C-alpha cells in the first residue's frame, strides 16, 4: 500500500528548515569574520596575551592598524601616526 505524499510533507519541511538554518548560520559566521574563515584554534601566543579589555593583543593590533579586527597588512613599517596609537592606556598618577 503506497504512502500518501501528505504524510511525508512534515519530514520534507523539517529537512528543508535544517538546510535553511545551517546555511543562515554559515552566512552569519562568514559575515562576522569579514568573509574570512573563522579562527578556530588560536596559538599559545594569542591565548595567553590578553589586553585589559579581554581581547587578544595581536588581534587588537590588527584592528588598530587596519580598522578591522580580521584585517592584516603586509607592509614592514607601520603607517605614519601609528606610534601615537598605542594600545596601552595611561594610568592616573597617585598623589
């Protein structure tokens, strides 16, 4: 006895929604990473070196150099004015 197609519609909808959700999550992850692959396993340097805001120091340096967190440059010299763009914040003096 054949199965009517109406019985398989809920399964088709569920499988379709899994596909839509997976694609949507992949698009959002790619969009948040500026079109680059996500950084899954950061090396020991990135994991241990955290700045005062809780972010990674080297990734914060990339943000200050390029304006984006995932951006990187290949120039050996820093751009003009970067010497005043220090990531360290000055502490108030005790008097």
